[in-house]
């Protein structure tokens, strides 16, 4: 009985420490996710609508560490949406004479 209580106490302490570490790191994670989504949308939109390349070849332009960024082509609006699941989404849209610009948030 005492051993089970010690185990649960240790598990609770470890869970609280992990939760505290996550809360401490969360603002940095969200900021990096927003930056990655914005970069992915802008670069891929330029690849697709300025250079005229296929969407499949534009995925090769992603920088190392951007594996979580998911890219979606929106040909009806000449836009690319980049998403980091649960953290950030940004859209870049082609505008003649301007190139690809990020939509305001």
C-alpha cells in the first residue's frame, strides 16, 4: 500500500514537472510554428505562382526542420496555405505586380 502511494506521488510530481516545462517552452514553440508557417506559405506561393512550378516540386524548397509544415494549394484564389498542426496557419496569395504576399492575420 505504501509502495503504491509512493509510485502515484512520484508520477504526479513528474507530470507536474513536465507540464511546467511545456508551459515554459510553449511561447517559443508557438512563435517558431508561426514563423515556419509564414515562411512555408510565402516561399511555396512564390514557387507555384511566380515561378510556375508544380506543387510537388515546391515541397523540395522547404528548409531542414520544416517537416511539420503542411502545404495546401488553393488554385482558385492563387494562394498557398501552410499549417503547423494545432499551432499556426498562414496563407500567402499571389497578387499581380506584387508577387506573393501573406494575408493579414
